[in-house]
C-alpha cells in the first residue's frame, strides 16, 4: 500500500493502484476534518445517506440510518463487544460492527439456569457497509452496490430522508 492511499475496509478493500481516487468513488471530505470530527455524514451520489467514521486509525462507512428502525447512527457511541468494534444505535442500543455491518446480540443458553450464561452471536450483515479510500488527504466513498438486499436499505428512501432528516453532520 502506498503512503498516499489507504483503504480502510478489509472486507471490501481492493489493492491500491495509483494516487487517483477509485472510479465511481465520491469525495466525502478532507481527512484532517473527518479525523478531527470523528464522523461525518453525507448524501452520496444523490441517493444514499452515508455515515463515515474515523476510529482507532481507520475509516469506516455505512448507511446512516440503523437497520432496525432507522435510528440516527451518527449519534451512536462506539464500543467493543466480543473483541469487535461496534456502533451502538442511540435509539434501542443495537450493536453493529464497524467493519462488516453485522448485528450482534447476546444469546442466552438456558433461560432457566442461574446464573444466566450469555454468548455474543451475529445476526449476519444487517447494515450496508461502503468502501472508504484516502488519496492525498482526501477521503472518498465507493458505494456498495451489491444487488443482495441488506436490511438498512429500507431506510434509504426519500420518505425517511424527509421524515428523519438528511445527512448533515
Ligand atoms: S433504530 Fe437502531 S436500535 Fe432501533
């Protein structure tokens, strides 16, 4: 990886090829501004409200509204659960991994056992994750346009943009 280009999403990264932004990527902002703020939201390509996060030296990008009920993830805390960095939705505290968009939950082995024994489990990918690329201090997002439906897609319509507000921080 060159010193000029960093790709933060291990699950969707592609080898850096030049100091130009990837084709079909969209400029989000200056690296220094996002690092300073820790997060930024943007309407990307006129169709997708995206949250870009900078956490522990890495950029992450995901759909801005929570897959559960459209909660404002840009106001969520970032915490570690079961060794994985997650954003915690401020509405009902669902946990979503930053790198994969998986919903995590605590499962109980036997609800009648005392004390209760719980384990972290995954619901699978629930939040659409996008690829972030940094080139010469500029940060770009390439939308994940996989045709496979992901739960957070439901909240990427004009209806939710109007009722819950567009990307603005
Ligand atoms: S809307 Fe996010 S947990 Fe309910």
